[in-house]
């Protein structure tokens, strides 16, 4: 089965094409195409993602990016005939009404391509920025009509949950032997969650942030320290140069009996500390960055360790953009080892920690037997929880 996936949940426009070669539990696949365009440089001036700009960039780049992906996969071929019947044009025009640039590119280009051999289109339907999500969803629907290919909506966080379970093969990748239950720590700019995967496609949310996500806290602290967006890599860079123990910041909800998180107070503590000091020297910024990073890593690690014990996890996976943070990785692995745990911890490869379409295709590959939904029922849901992916 060939799956084309589309990801537009935030500020990355991404398209991937995979070919699955076996089914669960040992799902293997070849990566035929994997393309991602980032908008980071555009959003830096705002210190974060500006939703309507993200939406416009998705609309502007999806058709050209699809063309690149099809060429990479060897599936691009021009045709001398228009494959879109005229009655469909009104339907496309209505479907892409709010993305006129996408509609214009779609009508100008896609009818001149031979429909590729694609069996399923997978598209991120949430969570994320709804204006951005809708661009990808409507694009997937339009492709579905012209190619007569079913569409399956995918939860963005499920993609992050599965990517740490990938391992390379001679001709692609496969899902490693997975022992359930799997505990997932999902950490990104918009989410901080502990999720229990009981079996493929079945999830239980154990805890989540009550305010700022940890990635959001990194960005806000970076602004306080005068660092550019995105804040995660900048904080990590400074923290490597800092000295531990120079400052003391709180560890919010570290000893709470539940598995929820809170990072707003930690961010505010950094703000008050910076105001008390006044003009920060480079050394002070480095020491604050280190203490902040250590506080985040300690809270995330301790909660994950305790949840793994309470729920009998046999594997731990860490997904999302913050999973690339070296201090978090080292702290979690060392803590599990030092406290006598034999539960293995897995992280995604560097290119799969940030948002990408490959993870959306992988999630779709694990649910090949799921009945495709009517296009009318596929909608953007900015708050779609991973616990309801099969409902």
C-alpha cells in the first residue's frame, strides 16, 4: 500500500510518501519521499508562530511541494489531458474558497498530472492551529476527488508517539518489536502529555500541562533572556556554558500525586529573577538557562519514572520537538538506570523530533484496516485528543 501524507498543523509544510511492505505488528515500509518546508525565519519577527501567516504559507507551498515529493518518489508524470471533469471545478472552488492561491495553483497544475498510484491519503486533522490544519485538510480532500483516493484523518500527537519506535532496515524502516503498555512522554511547543499506549491505536491520557507546554515555556524564557525564536535550541546552547547551582528555580507539581504538569510558574520565576538582577551578563544568562533546563528535565523525568512504575510500562518513548533536548534525554536515561529500572527509553531521530509528514504516514500505516471516513466528516480539530483517535 502506498500512503501520501500531509502535515500542516503549525509552521511546517510537509508531505511524505511511503510504501508499506508488511502489516502490524512488524509494519515495515520504504520511504519514497519526505519533504518539509519550515517557516521559522518568517515567524521569528513575532517571537512565535503567527497563525494566519502560517496558513498563507501552507496555501502557497503545498502544490509545489507535492510536485517535488511525487518526483522524488518517481510518481510524477504529466498528461496531455485534463483529468478534472468540469463539474468538479465548482466543488473544488467551494472547497478551497478560503485559500484562493491554493485553488489557483491546484487548478493550474494538478489536472496536468497523471494520477499517481496512491492508495491512501493521510492528513493531520489535529491538534494544532485550526486555520493551518484546514489548508492541509482541504488540499487532501481536493486530491481525493481528482485521484479517487480515500482520506484518513490522523492525530498529530499519535505521529509523535510512534516515531521513537522506528528502526532502520536495509531498504527503509520498520516499527520495532513493541511491548505493551508503552508510556509516551510527548513534549512540544503546544503539548506536554503522559500517554499510555495499551495496544496499537488505543491510548489513555495520564496527565497533561495545566497551562504552558514545556516547549512554550522554553520560547518564553528565551524571550526573557533576549534570545531569538525558537527558544529551545537557544536555551540548550546557553545551558551548556552555564554553571549549575548558581540560581534556584521551582520544580512545579514535582510532588503532586497526579501526572499533570505546569510550566507557567517556572517561566514567571525566571522573569522575576531577571528583573531582580537587572541587566543580565552573558554568564548570568548561561547560568539561568542551565537552571531552567535542569528544572524542566527533572520534572519531566520524575513524573515519567513514577508513571512507568504505576502503570507497568514495558517501554518508554519520548516524542515531540523537546525530545531533541540533550539534557532531558540524558536525565531521563540516567535516572531510569540509576534507580534500577530495566524499562528501555526510546527517542526519535533528530529529523523526526520536529513536525514532519513521515510520522503522519506511519500512524496511517498502523491503521490500514480502518474504514475511510466521508470527506464531509473530516474536519480540523485544534484540540483533538490522542485518546479519541479511533472514535
